[in-house]
C-alpha cells in the first residue's frame, strides 16, 4: 500500500484574528523522518496557526504599549484535572525556597517522576502534571535556606479526576515556569482545562504546550495586535473516511440532529481536522508538533498555545475594565487546537469539519466569504451564532459586536477588555465541538474538594466544586473528626454544565483539632463523593492570621487596600504598609480587633502618584507576636 506523501509550508496569516492552514502538496523527495511518518500514519499532515486579536486602544489611553503589564493576583483555586493538580502551602517566614515531594504512598515509599526534593524556588503553589487519572497523590514540602532544608510540612492529599473522559495534558514551557507569577498563570490554564475535561467524555488524551511570551514558538515576534496564538497539527482525511467516522461517532442528541444535515455528496475531496479531533473519531492522527512549532514524526504535541505576555492580561476574576481575561483567551486558543476553525483563511478547497455546519438560510449552505454565514446543526433552521465575515479576523470565529459585547462568547473573533466567558455544554463552542466529533457528558455530578480556608480556632470555610452535568443537583459538605464525618452543611442547588464553586461556613468546632471533610452531590443520575481532605483548627489563642487581598477602587491618586484578619483570641493591632517599593515607608492608621473569627479589613489611602506601581501588605500584632501578609501590587492609572 502506498501512503500519501506530504510537505509542510508556512501558514498563511490574515489580519489580527486568523486561521492559516499549511499548503499541503505531494513531494516524493522527503527526508527520512517524513518517510517514517508516512509509514506510520496513512494521512497527510501539516501545521496551522491561529491568532486572537483585539483593539487595545482602551488599554493604551494612559500608557504606551510597552508599559502595560498584566494584573496577576494571588492564585485562586484551580480544580484537579485528570492529569494534574495544584499543590499549595503556607509561606515560611524564614524560607528562601521550597522542596516538594509527591508520592502515591502516604509514607513516601516512592516518588512521582522527579518530585523528590524538587526545587520550586520561592513559589507557594506548584502544578504537578503528567499524572494518572482517578489517583490519590500525597505531597509535602520543606523550606530551605543557605544553611540547608527545614522540617517537612504536614502531608496533603490530592486526587485527580476519574478516567472517564477527555484528558488534556498540559506542558508549561520556561516562559511560564520561569515567570515570577508562574503559579497564577498555571492556575488559569488548569481552570480552563477543567472545563473541557468536565464537558467531554471522549477517551482521548490531548497534548498541549503552553507559553507566555511575546514570540511565536519559532522565536519570531507575534504580529502587532495579537494577544494570543495557537499552532496546531492538521491532517488531510479523505471525505468519505472522515464523514464515515463522524456518523459512527454519533452519541448525543446534537450529533443525531447534525448528522441528518450532512450533505449527500462530497463538498471537497478531503476534510482537514486537527490531530486531536481525528483521534476523538477513532482515526490514526497522532500528535506531531515539536516545541518550535514544526511538524514531524515524534513531535509530542497536538498544538501550542501562546499568550502574549505584553498584553494587559488578568489572571483572576472578576476581570478589570482595563484587562483581558486570560482564561477566556486560553480557552479560545484551546478550541483551535482541539478542532474549531474554517478553511476560508487558507489556500485550497478542502473544508475543515466546522464548515460542514455553515449556512446562510434554512437549507442553503454558505462556505464562502460572501453574505451571511452562521453555525447551525439542523440544516440552517436555527441560527446558533453568526460566523465572522470580516477579512481582518478569523473566518472560523464568531461575529463580534462592538465592545462591550452582549454575547461575549469565548470564540468571538475580537475580544473585549473587561469581559470574561467560558465554554459550556450549551455555548456555541461546546455544541460545535460536540458535532465535529467530541461527546458532551451527562450523568452523575462531578465533585472536587478544595482546601479549607478561614480556618480559625472554632470555625472554618469548606470549599469545593460541582459539575451538575446538565441536571439539577443537590450538593452539601460532610465533616467531622473522622472519615465517618457525622455533620453536614445545608444543601445547595446547582444546575448547568460547568464546574461551579461551592463553599460553606461551619462553626462550633473544637480548637487544635483535626477535621475531615468532603463534598457530596446528587442528581437524577446518581450520587458522587469527593476525596477526603483535612484541616486543623488553631489553638484558642496565638499569632494573628492575616491575608493581603487585592486593592480596589484604584484611581489616579487614591485606592482602597484590603485584607483579612483573625485576631486569634487576643487584642490585635492591624494596619497596612504601602509604598513604591517593598520597603514600603508608609502606613495606614492602626486600629484594634478582637475575637477568634476572620473579618475583612480595609483602608482608604490618598495622595498617590498617577501611573505608578505601589506595593502593600497587611500587618497585625498581638501579645503572641507579629504577622505580615504577602506583598501585593496595584498600579494607578
């Protein structure tokens, strides 16, 4: 049997939001690597590039482009995925760095890969990747200084999501792992991955490399106005092969409806799905991209996602009016790697899977740049969303209204400052991925337990997340001194097809006592329990407990500093330090607090300088000693 040959040429790029497909042509003079690839995979293979763009003018009104920096706040919880979890620990006042151990044994009789005294620098969170799904891991850390390592922390458990669906294996390159805000960037990416893994049931592993840089994977500068870019592998599949696999894969109501609208005859000789999309349909389309964006035998990635580090990104929500939502941009480019996109920005006539569902009216297809074009899965009868027809944007993305957008979908061709959105089972992106070969989930709720917060002597806040899987779901926490629990929180109701945070405050606890807790959720398809987690209440009295929270009401010459405090049973004096360096130099007026619960602390400051970055932290002192919150920053406009 003679397999098709292939060649790869650079992707063609148009405008700010683009899909460019590589030109694919026969070539009998291929290098040995290419010949090996042909023997391994019976389809042509190539590379594609997509870029997300936006109008930055609103963000530039107070500063030049090279002065804009991302607003990266403290790490907010990121749920475990099927192949990763985020380890986190308290800051050690006398530590200059931390050594991390990860094991599948509570006695640490073995270690996961290189995670034995793994040096994470001065980070207090770290994403552990490349793990097995549905597995409980144990981790511990110990601080170190120039004199050597200190004592181990308590052992914490983390359980990856069950192996019942899609797995997205993230690799973070040095532009992320070497960034001072690496943990916040990784948390954003992990939260995005969690959406996809909770939505789709396909037993496929997608390999994506993530970057935070101003250059493409090959080192060339990103084009002006491009806030994110994806590079990914595409395959050229004969029409009948792809359509046959798509029909055979029909498992959802969307699939049944969409397949009924497929054409009776071929619209092009071939279809060009992404590598991951092909595997979701059972086709032999392995990863083939190297870290520099080239394609060939042994390339470990399905695609590479790059966030432009010079863009004004925010890695926490709610998204500020002058920032782009980093999670939304990440999901946009992941959609491209996973399979979305049109042929219209590329040379050649072969369609991409998305083009199968492009219409101008009921019963009338439109796969051209003329006239209206919209996404529909019932033969054009229902317009789900209009496709972008502006040549300055990606023609596989959605039509974008002026900012702020009433429908700020993930896949809009042009993103807006201050607006956030996510993929969901009923979003255009989720439906589109469903009908090109992925399978939306339904069934018992998916649950995850997060670390407890606001742990005081007699109270705490329990945290977790639930994915209702489209069904009305009742969720609560179980807690107690043993894994028999014995106490429950009030029931809460959740609906929808996304991961949703759940929290509950509990009180009446005993001081200096270890408690177990887990989340439990029930819908019409069944009940699920998360893994067990523990926390230990504080002694009745002791050092104050403080956290520095993001500043608010930031204006040209003033701001509000925020934090939280638990006086820990003693009369405590609390105030903020602030200034243009970590030496601070200025303080707010001190005031006293008493009690044994957490409360919010705020202070308004004025007399600031415009367009200036300020550092601040909360400070609290009682008879047991003084505690400092972590340093945070804000920039006046």
